[in-house]
C-alpha cells in the first residue's frame, strides 16, 4: 500500500484504505512533486513533468470511457483504453476520442518493473466500459497535442498515444477525506493547505472535488474541526476520519433469546399508512420562509420505526393515539409485522444498498427495571440492538458513534448533551441509509438556474433525461426515475405554476398521493422529458411540537403518558415514562451517478410524574420549488423532501 492513510469516501463516509484504487499492492510511491508543491489548474485535463521520475504525467478528470481492453500473455501485458475527455460541462463527442496504449513486456529479472506492470493491469481491470473516471498515467515523452482536439474518431488523424503505466484510477463521484489538494495522498501538504484556507490566505479557489475532500465532518464548511482530524490522522493519533469510537455502553441483545419474525409482506395498506404518515409530518414541518429550513427532508420510515418500537411499551389511550397517528387503521401489532418483513428483505448489493438499523439504550439504574417482554418484542420485529448505559456524558459519544457507523458517516452526530435531560431513562434510535445508482446515469450536465420562492435565481447543474413514467396528479405533474435493480425510484413532483409550493403541500393527502403514483400514463401516448438538478443538503428537526399536533398528545405528557409496558413501576423509586423529544436528522446527495441519503431518529424518554393517438410532450423541469420522494416499488416512502432553494456550491 502506498500509504495507509489514503482513504476513500466509499458508501457515504466509512473510510477504508483497502478501497483505494490507486497504488494497489506494495508499490513504490509515484507522486507528482509538482502537485505536492501546490501547482493548480482549473482545467479538467492537464500534463505536468515530474522531475523526480523524469516522466510526464497526464491526467484526465471525469473522462468518459468508451472502451477498455486489458489482457496478459506469457510474454506481454497489454492495455488499450478509448476515452473522451471532459470539457467542463459535457464531452466533446467521439471526434475527440483518445486511444491510450500500454504494452509491457514481462521481465522477471526486474521486480520493481514487474510490480508496476502488474499494478497497471489490475488498475485497468477496474475500469468499466461506458463509465466515468479520473485517470492518471505516465509516459517518458511529451505529447503536446494530446490535450488538443484532433480530427474525428476513425479518421486518418493519429489520436493514439503510447504510455508507460497507469498511475491511478478514481471514481469522480467518490472523494478522499482530508486530501484537500486532491493529489491522492494525505500528508503535510494537506495540513498546510487547510491552514491557508482557514486563514484566508490560499491563493486559489478550491475545486468542487477539493472542497468535498476537505469537508470531513460533512457540515458543508471547512473549519478547524476538519483540520484537527487531518492533523491527528497524519500524526497517527487517529486511524480514520469520523471514526466510530468504542462504545462504552454494555450491549445486551446477545442475551435476548428470541426468534426473529418473518413478518407480513408489504401491501397497499402498509404503503398507504406510511405515505399518509410521511405527508402529514412533512405538512407540519414545512416552513420554507424560516431561515435554514428552505429545504426539507424527512424519512417517514425512520420516524415510524423509532416510534413503533416505543409504542410497543405503550398502553391505554397513549397506545391508541400512537396507533392512529402512525398507522391509521393499523395497530402496532400490524406495524410490527410489516416492519419485520421490510427490514429482513432490504437489498444489499452493488446496485442498491438500503440499511435500516435499530437500537434501544436504557439507564443502568436500580429503580429502572425494563420488562424482558418489551426488549424481546423489539428484538423480534426490529432486530434491535440493546445497550445499558450510565447515561452520563458517555451516552452522547456512544449514540453518535453508533449512528455514524450505521449511516456510513453521512450523519456523524445525532444528539448533544443538551438533548439528554437529567431525567432521561431511555432512547430508542433508528437509522436508515440508502445508496443506489440510476438505472441510466447522466453523462452530461448543463448549466442552468433555479428560481426560489422570492423569484431570485441560483446557478445549478441540470441533469436532463427522457423517462417513461408520467403521472398527472391534477394540480401537479410527476415522474418516476428508477434506480438500478428496479426496486426503488426517485419521484419528482412539480406543482403547476399557478399554485405555490406552500399551498400545494398544505393541500396534500397521503392516501390520494399514494394512489396517484400507482399507475402511470401509457408511454405510447407521452414523450416525457425531465430535468433534475444536482443537489445535496442536510436537514434536522425536533418533532416535539409536530407529533402532538398530529394527535399524539398523551405520549408527550408527563402527567398522562402511559408507557407502563416498558418498565416495572412496582420497583421502589420507579417513575413512569413519557416522550421528552423526538430528534430527526437527514442528508441527501443527488448526482449524475445516483443518490445517497441517510436518516436518524431518536426518541428520548424521560421519567416523571385505446386507438393510437398523437403523443403529447410533457416537460417536467425541477427548476423551481418542488417536492420529491424516494419510494420502493410499493410506493412506501423512504424519504420525502421539498426543495425551495438549490444552488451549486
């Protein structure tokens, strides 16, 4: 390994040195001294001379790979790559295709040569046809015309170049935490660049890739907190960024012996209940004129799972209210069965990753005896992890570490000490992580504008495509864009121009919306053209006022809450429980490649008293305030959002 400190932002944040494509194996470092010295360019494609190695280093960022062929014989290793350079907002076309040739003879007498020959072959095997990559390679001579437009593909113009080796291959959508100068390694040069940026003395503007690398704690800023992590990492004090520390709380679920429920398969009743619940939460939360809340994102599934676990300990009117809000006509027992099936059938493959995790944390206190039946039920239906904690300052660290791990680093912190009152006795936590590539990724983005609620325009990157699932929702147009695997889709909903986003959301009905998204219009009658902007943002909200306003009042009342199925109130000194707060955090990233999203929810409990027709063309361009969702094939909403202010940063 070139450097154990090279880390990749894989799976939305969990760092692993083993995942880095470049410099695989024990290969001598091949780092450009010019890059390390801080040479910068705004161009996507450039060449520099490495005085240390005597070679010219060529780099194509975000290149389109038309074709790649790599093979080995007894005598020769050959790699042929046809690529089209990126020109800022698009690829020039096949006319500018470059053919990179690498032909390396086997030489058993030179171990170092054999190492980089094998490295070049292994890196080439990682490149896929019709993909986009950042690629860097070296040659002993300067091809001055390599970066120029030359002829057309297949013409007599020579667009073929012989090079010596591939230096690195990197997915342009994945970023290396801490590598602020984007040279593939985390070292003292990064520390210096961080200090200059924070001090305002950096002589150039960071590129988008450099900024994403540098924003380690994912708060959309580069601060002293990010610098501290880099310093600790380079000094060897930390082995990873946003790392999960050891959990000090005592894990008990391995002592809970209960057979997991197979559950009940998702049907219209469950999908309708989840959609209705999600829409009602969105309606109560949506306040786009409030600073910092221009864009909303909630996960109905995450909130519902955390509260359903809690409801397993409720009784009487408290239970009835929770059932009505969460499931409508469904009981908590019904929701348990649906959730059990849903959790046990989530995809985890290269195309789609959906992880839903649950945990229960309770205070280690002689007056607080939690019923085994409550823990067993949540283990049976939610596969809940169970922890016993002192509920001192360590509970904040432990819970955040657990959340960070289970959201793959997208949500490093969920709670602070202020969220844990002195009388806190239990927390029920849910996390949800979603990652999927589009079934047809975008190869080109174009510059555009997004018009916010005030009529102000913001620059965006537009992703255009033709789709086939169009839904006429009456006062809004909607479409579904599928992810690979076909189990999940992005839903874009654009209200008609004569209705504001506020009025549209206020008038939404969950059941009507779910039914409206069940059948799309005949694709033979519609030519559907859609535009999705690239965007990402975070959202956080306390639901302490929201849920009672939806009808879940008694659960939050210190005087009326009935959670008598959670703890034994006959124990001397025992006090009844109530919900002190419900904390919800989310994050989403929508790019040309696909979507990553995460959510975390904490329930904090305190103690106290026909014939062919002419096709119509439909254009749905999300360039003004819109609603969106990520749903499964049954229209169960994993995420529901509303965006009113989007801007490229």
